[in-house]
């Protein structure tokens, strides 16, 4: 069976510590994939590192939703995978092909945090349990969507935060997600810098406030101040 064409869309903003190694991994593991890096105005070495390793470098206004929509507009694959610069997929090309042979409309992966502390195992299990129960994933879980479905639903909403959750809620009204067990390893730097417990409480507070109707703009200001 012929392989399914896939496109990775990677939004970046000052990610010189991560982007080069990620693109090397993608090229090695999925050599026929399209790798679209969407820069939101980096002032470090991100552009120089990404340019020779990606299929195309795209310049965009800053904002993860805007950047991912800009990349998706140029994606040629049957499926678009939205991947953070500090995340690393572990699924093999053969495993991924078998999953896509089932022709899912959309889906996401389990998450594994990179840190060794035992509390990270608790955090990642809670994240995976929540995603499995709600059928709503975050960007750390490499959300993927059939290109036609992404285009028909209008892509990511132009909001400064919670764009991944908002999209998943719209997608699950169209079809149930395929949840793949092979983890995406995501950097634990956010928890390490902010403190594990404090970061967990802050993230869950943001999600609860969004669920209760708080605007993403107000939540973004709170997120930036944390």
C-alpha cells in the first residue's frame, strides 16, 4: 500500500535550542514528510537553524493559532500534524502508516514529559487520562487532522490561548478522534521553570476559567504574567 503523505506544521518563536534537533529527527524518522516551520518573529538563531532542515520556512505574525493556520495553508499532505518545537514524536513511520490506513478524521497522541522526577509521571498520566475522557487534546499531544476536514472547519480560531482545545471541541462534533498510544515526548521545561505543583495548578486554573467562559484574551494576560 502506498504511503500517506503527511505534513508537519511547527510554529516557532525563539526556539534555537530545540528546532534543529527536532527537524533532524523528523527527517530521519519520516523522510518523505513535508516539514513546514512557521516563524513568528524570532530574534535568535531559529531561522538559520531551521532553513536548511525544513521543507519550507514561513514567516507569520506571532501567535500560535495564526502561525499554524499559515503553515496549514501551504500543507500538501493528506494529514496535517501540528507539532511543538520542544516535542519529539516516537511513533515509527510504519506504525504511523498503519494508523493512517484506518483513515481517521483526526486524532492525537499520548504525552510523555522529558523530566525524570517522579512527579512528571503523575502529571503526564493525569494529562493522558483527561484527554482520553474528554476527547480533547492539547498541542503537546501532536494533534493531527485530515487536511480536508481542517479546511472545512476553518482551521484554528484566531484566539491567543486555548486554540488547541477550541479546535478539538469542534472536531469531536464531526468525528471521534483516534488516540495513538505511542507517546510524544514533550519538554518539561515549563514545569521545571515554574515549579511542578504551581504550574499544574496554574494550567488547570486556566482550563477551568476557559470552561466557565473566560475570554482567551484575558487568560493570555494571566498566562503571560505567571
